[in-house]
């Protein structure tokens, strides 16, 4: 299960980093303010750092959801 989840910088304009524990992997989803998925990717378990380009997204508030391989969900 995903135990630690850090997302930075906040606020962000061009890129975010989603940091998971090194042994964690799963699916990272970015949701807009309406709950629509605007970005989906598999996380990289090897280093725990996932650099995501968000420069194409309109300005606004977004949520990040991480689902691990067992189906456990973490979000901010």
C-alpha cells in the first residue's frame, strides 16, 4: 500500500514531482475540479520520484490520486 505521498511544488505551473516510498508503485491520476481525469500514468517504483509535466493544463486547482497495486488509494 502507498504509505507516503508527497507532491511538490505547490502551487505549480510547469511540472510537479510526486514522491512515493521507494518500494511503491501504482497508477497516478490528476483530476480537475470536476473530478475528471486529465492525466494518468504508471508510477516509477525504482526511485519513488515521478516528474510530471503539467504545463499544458489550464490554471486551476487539481487533485492527485495514487492507486497502488493492491487497489489502495491515496490522494491530495
